[in-house]
């Protein structure tokens, strides 16, 4: 029953009648566009020798884009082709830094090389053939089923006596009776023939949609460019998210911790409370500076107007800020000169590890160790169990540790993060050279297992 209903669906489906409308309107549209293009290009080419035809040719080719837009809207509205729009051509006034003559020369060059314009021209040339054929088939798909159904209805009405035939010619009456009888007997065949024309219309719609997506939509190069732009935008959004999470999130966490500590000793140690408020103010101003830097990056300000990104030399300041916020942090560092990218990654690892300890293990002792491990920079941040009764600032979303892993992997390093001896351990190994050696020089090194992952 489902198959039977599916077979007869084109008869009453609105999409079938929308397609018929498109195919019928396609004949006058195709004739109009074809006549316009042929006349404009013929006149332009014939008069090009005296330069009068050059503006006509330019106008004819320039109008192919608007024609493509009209055709694209028609095929999307009536055939639901979902043809995406094409990227607009740059106007001659798009780049004021270039001389006027050069801008116009580039615009003319881009216009004549414009793929969507030439594909629209191919669409117009093909439509002058497809238009009449599709028009005839669309009319046939309406007239023939209507004639069949009407004939069947009259024949059945005659057989049952609703539409009698009168006259003196008995032979003609018998011929009509016989024809009506056999038409009524063959009614299943006639009824099953009617949807065939609907399916024919659907086939024409599919052909037009496939051809229209190629001729009226963006080309492969534009689709690749659009995909690249989307990827770059997504990458920028991820980078901004990481910057906000790493820098602003760390400062807010430290402020929450210090605010809680200040409120706890507000009556017993007012001097500490005042210093806590002062630290919160300073850190808030620093957070605003970081936010300004991120916004400047979004706006595309010149690099010289931006504040430098924190590196490995700023880790000591980060440790002092954490201690000022009330964290118990021990710091041991012996590291060589590191590339800027490695230094920024090291700062990010330590900052996120301290933030993670402040969120999930408030009051715990934290130890930070940075040292050279053969051809790499090793980072280790360990925290113990949280203090009894300590209140966590908030749960956090766990994105920071995954961000650490992604950044270190991009630099060719390795990292690990997980529970250890009742606390939590974050370790990272960043290569100081092009690649990370697989050889484990010191088995007692806390980063030896990270190298084992490389050699596995």
C-alpha cells in the first residue's frame, strides 16, 4: 500500500505543480535571455573595431551576474534546488590604496575571468534548447493526464447510464458503447498511466537542479576558498576562546580565591584584607589589559600596538601572583634559552595547571618545577589534596587541560595530566629543537614516560 501511495504521490504533490510552473515559464525566459545575449554580444563584437562596441560588450558580460541571480532565485524557489549564492565581484572602488586606472584594469580583468559569468552564459545557451523541450513536456504532462481522466470519467458515466447517447445511427451508438465499455474495463491501466507524467516532470526537475547547481552556483575554487575562510574563522574563534580561558579565566580564579581569603580574615586581619582588595584591583586591571589585547587582535590592529604575549620569563611573576592570592606554591626553575613559541607554551601550561589546582584543590600545596631534560624543556606541576572544608570557586569545564594538550602537540611535544598520590599531576615535555628525541637519557626523570610514548 505504501508503494502504491508513493507511486501516485506526484499527481497531488505541490512540488510537481511548482516544477510544471517553472518549466512553462522557462520558455519565455529562455527566449528573452537568449535574444538579449545574442543581440548584445553581436552588436558589441561588430562595433568593437571602432571601439563603440567595447562598452556594449562590457555591459553584456557584466549583466550575466544579475541574470544568474534571477535564474538562481527562480530555480531555488520553484525547484528547491538549494543553489548557494556566488561570491560578489569586487568593485573598482574596493581598494583605495591602488590608483584608479589600475583598479579599473583589475576589475575588467576579473570580470572577463569570472567563472560564474561564463557558466551563466552556458546556462542561457543551453536553456534555449531545454526551454522549448521542457515547455512541451510540461504541457503534455498536464494535458494528457487531464484528457485520460476526463475520457475515463465520461466512459464510466456512459456505461452506468449517467451520460446516455441518443440518435438514429444505431451503428455509431454501438461503437460508442463498445469504446466506453473497454475504456471502463481498462480504467486501472489508464489510472496507472497518469502518474507516469508526474514522474517525468520530477526527472526534468532533477536534471535542471543538477545543471543549475553547476551553472548558477559557485565553482570548485570558490567553494574551496569559502571552506578555507570558514576554517580560518573557526581557528580564530578557538584561539580567542583559549586566550579568554587561559588568561582571563586564571585572573578571575585568583581574584575569587583572594576575595574568599580576605572575607575570611576581614575582622581578624584587616591589613591582609586591604592588601587582598588591592591585589584584586591590580589583577582586575591586568585582566582588562588582556581583554583589550584580545579585542585588538580581533579588530586586526597592527602587531606593534599589541602587548607582547607572556613567555617563560614571566612564569616567576605568575608564581608570585598565585602566592599573593593565597596559594601555597613552591617553585624550582633551571631552564635554558627557549624559542618564543616554547616559552609561551610553557607559561600557558603552568598558568592552566595553577588555575586547575585553585579550582579543584583549594588550599592544597602546589609545586612547580621547570628544567631541561636532554633536548627538551620539562614542566611538572603537582598539587596535593584540597584542604578540609575548603570551598571550590567553581567546577570549570575541563577545556583548559585539553587546550594544553593541543598546544603541546602542535609544537611536537608530549603531555600528561591525571590523579597522582591523592592529588593531581600535570607534566609536559616541549622540544627545544626540531623534533623530540625518542631516547630516554635519565630513567629517573619525571618526564621519562612521556618519551616512552614517543618511542611506542
